[in-house]
């Protein structure tokens, strides 16, 4: 290894260590911190972030990357990929002045407070001036980058490297009418019963049950753990320390099990990344959407499938005999797949979820294009909700104010959720061809072949390939909505006898 | 505030943030880490340590300290103290070359492994060559500093700033004969019964009981928490996030409660430091010995006192009626104060504990003077054990190999434990004068006046004063063994009817 490459790896290794130390502090803040510990923790996180940024954007790193870029140009080796990704990250980090990062942090912090208050009082007017400022800052952020085909491309690229707004629009345009039609048909069909899911379930027993499921999936507790937090998430401290959290909701107790499967999906992805990528720009997953494809796959394509219900429902019934008395596996399967157009994204079922996202994507693009009158946002939101989902928010708290993202200036993020759904189904069609008797294996509670396939074809590559490239490598085509439409149509035609 | 002072505070604030981030990662490693997570964590800790060291020992910090030192010379303000302490730390950090720090880390890591093996096999010969290397490194470390009155002074100063070997020797020389005599008298008296302490106690109930006690003491759970770890310790992430750990030992279950009180003593000290010292060289306690005075005070002078037993034993008996059937408060009080010369330091009672320390101090001083034949160390150890405590280790695992400290090159550390005991009694005599009806308050479970006194006279000052200075300020005299001897003699004369 050349001296320059060794030196770059040394610095990037320290940058990675600082990032992962940050993750530990952040995890601890969400899982353990005593009530008054937050302020000092914020300060510690700010210092780590600042030092990490200084270290990464040093002139030395710039020179090393420049020299190595030409040396490794065109190669497909891990080192070449590492240099390519590091160069892209470096370029982005250098374009955004530290003063802007600091300004955005301050505005975002105030904006978050305003959003909290606005949501609590269901009063959009409180949030409006702050949202305006955040959108202005997003425009300023875009201005640091060379003009793209569409200004939204710059934002999207931070989450889905290489992905274009036009691609996402085309994907969603192909999806929207068919998904609206499906939901309409379901709405006219005979509804499924799910009241038994809302009974009282013991939290500890559900916790243990969820852990048993993901142990069975292949989530490695020697290299991870599950804790309780206000919001479920996955976080990575190293390939050998990948942690997840979950939460218990008394009015929707079984959600905890599905949340555990979801986060374990993220976790198994991270546990499967090639360990040689540790402490380089290639650690972690390919993108947010590809990551989401893994969580959604284990939660929905596995967790909410009939074969899996056939495997785990008898065990669940043994654990909760009173709550599930008289319920058969088919009734349970239908209940956990019940479709109900609703107001809140995070509670949406598989059939309606993407429509929540598309609505947001359209509004975000209009914000970035500068054609959206932010004063009229609630009204526009409500109109679209009626159009796509047939429901009307009774107030802004259950409408435009429901999500935290815009208050933090996270514009471009939402689409990764919907893209994740699409990728999960696209991969699944390929897996179903490659893995013999996939359904039978799932029915038998055997996930070795499935996880093995994912490790070999996706997980091991970490951040080496861009999202469209890895999907293309695996499935032979870029991200497309067709498999997801086929998946939804087949599944819900059976459940609702369409 | 001058521009230079502001700049120094800014840098030292970041140095503190890095140190406390390190503490979070370390705490997490001891409390939460999954089995395979350790290697990456070690790497992350090494990187944080390196960056912290680079940041602190920069030329800019050196120039700022030099300029500010003369400006603030002789002042007693917080800023002056901060500069004085920072200057001392800077001088120490600059004297020790990074290459030495790295070499010591490598040798210590191997030495630790060898010590573990040697202890497991009770075979000192395995450890001997590594101990020799660690002692050589200690000599080298001392050589980086200007000659002191005694070479051991350099080591001691790292734990007890300003303290001299001659002081410690004088203190211990005054203590040893009287403590040996007391133990001998106790050995000839009628022994106390403590078999009921070794019965089966429910871990969860003991845990809750311990937490209730320290909540009552004044340990603030809004600014702290207790977790389980292999070794009990206290760690500080900020004045508003001070955590403690404890452990359960099946063969000595009540030890958990006393360990909780001990660590809460450390914790209340940290929670009481003036918040304006946060992120400066004055955060944390005055020294290890002063810190230990607080843990020992709450564990022993409060926790093992008769008034406190009168307060908490009835509650304990209500929680464990079967285990404590027929036991009265006096019998319980005697049992938790049972004196028994024994082989293992960490299990030693109050009367014998200091002798374990004195033995180690004498050996350490001889090591540093270069007059100790390390090959003969087990033999010398055993002779001293017989002389001081009247017991002979049956093997080296229960003798010279019992403690981890020397394997890590921690020479100079042990005496802080014994000094802590002395300081606790010295402070207590003053508290007993200042606080009216102290015993009655403790008997009533009221600790407000006691904690208030400690906050006002000791805790708030953090690291502002050196240990001898703060003890002198509070009690009117430097550290002296007299109060501790009086305390032990009075307590054990009653318990053993001497």
C-alpha cells in the first residue's frame, strides 16, 4: 500500500472513530441519559462534530485525495471505491462553510422548539416563520453546489448518492395511480377484524417474544443489543456492536414486535458489512433507501407474510392464550395487514404508506422550486390527503405538522422511505428465484438461506456501490415500482378477495 | 474576560468534552457492550485519547498559559486557580513524550494479560518479567521530571497534587502501631456473629433498597443513574450526569447496599461541584484521596454507624423478614462492623483496611528506590501480612497477585485509599462540631444538614484546591491520622467491649 493511501486511511480511520463515538453519545442520550443530562451532552456532541469536521476537511486530506484519485481512477477495487466515496464526501463538506453549518444548527434548534409548540397547539402559524427560514437555508445550501438538472437533486444526493429527482418522479408517477386504485378497491371490499390486536398484552413477554424472533432471523446478540427508547432506531458503533431500540405502545402493543423486526433488519445489514470496510468511507449501508429496504423486508415481506404468520402465530398464541382465544392464523394474518387510509404516516399500512411519502415529495419539490406559498401549506396538504387517501385532517397537528423532518431542515429525506419499500420488493422477486422453497423455509422458521443471500449479494458491500448501482447489479435493473405493485396487488387481492 | 483567557477556556472546554466523551465510551464498555464489541471500542478510545492529548499539549495552549500565568499570579480567583491547575497539567503532559505513552500502553496491555494468567494459576513467575518491565517504565517516567525530595513524590503528585512521600510516611508511621495494637485487642475479644448476612437475599429487592437509601442521602437521580457492572465505580459526564454502578455477590449479598452507598458518596461529591467549573481544569474532585473520603464517609461513618442502623435496619427487616428473624439492631450493627484480619484488601473491614494499604505503600516505595528484589516479592509480601495482620496467604493469588494496579503500572495509587479513610474521619470531627445533633438527624433519616455542610465546605470547590490545602481550610490542620484512630478506637471499643 502506498504511503499516501496508508496516511489517508489513518486519518479517515480517526474520522470514523469520532463519528462512531458521536453515535455512542447520541445512543446514550436517547437510551440512558438522566433528565438533566442533556445540555452538557449537546455540548460534547457539538465538540466531537466540530473536531471531526476539521479533521476531515483538512488541506492534507484534500491533497491526499487529489493525488490518489488519479492513481486509482477507473478501478473497481475496494481502495478505489473508498477514495471515490471519500472524495465525494470531502467535496460536499468543503463546499458548505462552517459558519453556515453553525447558523443552520441554531435556526434548526429554534425551529424544532417552534414545531413542538405548534404541534402541541395545532397552530401552524407558530411554525410558519421558522419553516420559512429553514426553506431559505435549504436554498442557500443548494447554492453552494454546482447547478444540477433540478435543484432538488442536490438534496436527494445527500441521502441517495447518484439519484436524480427525475428518476424519483418517474418512479412515483408510475406508482401513484395504481396504488390509489388499489386502495379504492380495498375500501369498497369487506373489512377485516383486528380488535384482538388492541387488547392488553404484557410488555415484558412481548419484548422477549420480539427478541426471540430476531434471534431466529439471524440478528447477532453477541454483536448487538436491544434497548428501550422513545423512538425506535438502529445505530452502529462497529460491525461488532450494532444496537437497536424499540418502544411499547399500550394502545397498539403488537407494534413493538414489528418495530423490533424492522430495526433488526437495519441491524443485520450493518452486521453483514465486510469488516475490512471498518473505519473507511465504505462502512455502513449503501444509502438510506437501501437501508430501509432491509428493515421493511424483515418487517413486512417476512414479518407480515402468511408463511411467517404460520410459523410464529402458534407460538404467539401459546404466549398470549387469552388475548388470542378463538383466533386462527388467517385471521391474524389479515389483521396485521389491515389497510386503512389514515392521517398519520408512521402508523400507515403497507398499501397506503407510499402515498404519504409522495404527497410530501411533491410539496418538497415545490418548496425547492420556490413555487409553493408556505402560508397555504396546510390547505394544500389537506387537499392532497383527500385526493390520495380520501381522508381530511381535522387539524394541523394530525396534518402538516405531524412530522419532525422539515423543522430540522431535512428536505429530500422522505422519499428514501418509499424507495426502500420499492427496493425491498424488487430484491424479493430476485431472492424468490434464487432461493429454493423460500416460503417453506420461512414457514419452518429457517432464515439462514435468506440472510445468507442478503449477506452475499448486498450486505457485504457496505457503502461501496451507489444505490441505483447495487440494485442494478443484483436485479439487473435500476429501482422500479413494478415489483412493489405486483407484491401489493397479489397480497391484498387475496386478503380482501378483490 | 481577556481574549487570551477566553481562548484558553474555549480550548480547555473542548479538551474536557473529549475527556467526558471518553468516559461515556468507557462506561458503556463496562455496562452495556455486547461480547464482541470491545476491540473497536478500544480503537475509538485510543483515537479520542490521542486527539485530546494533541489538543491539550499544543503550542498555542502553552503560550496562552505562559502569558496568563504571570497575569494571574498570586490571585485566589477561580480563573487564577484554573490557570494554575491547567499549567501543572500542561507541564506534566508535555514532559512525557507521546512515544513513551504509546510504549507504556502496549507493555501494560501485555502485563495485564500476564497478571490475569498468573493470578488464575497462582503463579507469580508468569507475572515477574512483566512487573519488572512496568517498574522500569515507572523509573523512566520519573526521569522525565525534575528531581524531587523522593522519586516516589513524582508518582504521588499525579494522584494527590502537592503531597509528599515524607508526609504520607509520617502519617502512616503514626497510624500503624496503633492500628496493629487495636486489631490485636479485637482478635483477643469475644467475636461477633454475622452468619445471617450470608443468607439468600433477593437481588432486585436489595437493589431497590440501596437506591432508596442513596435517594434519601441526597444522590440526585435527575442527574444520575445506577447500573450493574463487574466492578462498582462512579463516573462523571457532567455535573448533571453523574453515574454509579454496583454489583451483586451471591455469597455476600449485603455488600451491594454498602457498595451503592460508597459510589453514591463519590457521586454526590461530583454532583455538588460548582457548575461554573464545568469544562475547566477545576471540574471533578480535589484528588483521589479527597474523593475516597466522601465515598468512605457515606459507606462507613454514615452507613455503618449505629444511628444509621437504627434508622434503616427496621426497614431492611421489613423487606427481609425471614433472613433477619430474631436479629436486633445492635446485632446487625455489630455484624456489619465485624473485624477479621483477612487476605484480600477489597474485602477488608474498616479496622484492618489501612494495613493492607501500608504494606503496599512500603513495597512501592522500595520498588521506586530500586532496593526491592522483585523475585523475592511474594516472600516479602507474606512476611509483612503476618506482621501486620497475622495471616499468611496460602498462595500468591490471594497474596501479592490479588490487585490489578501494579500490572497497569499504577504505582502511587494505593495510598489514596488509606488517606481517604483518614480524611473522612478528620472531616467528620469538624462536621460533628458544626452540625447540631448529627446523630439524631441520621437516626431520623435526615441527611440534609450533613450533605449541605459537605456541599458548602468541600464539594462546591471541585478541583480548585490541592488536597492538603482543602483539608487545612476546612479542619484547620493538614491530613492527620489522629481523628481516624480516635474514631476506630471508640467504635470498636464499644463493639468488642475492649
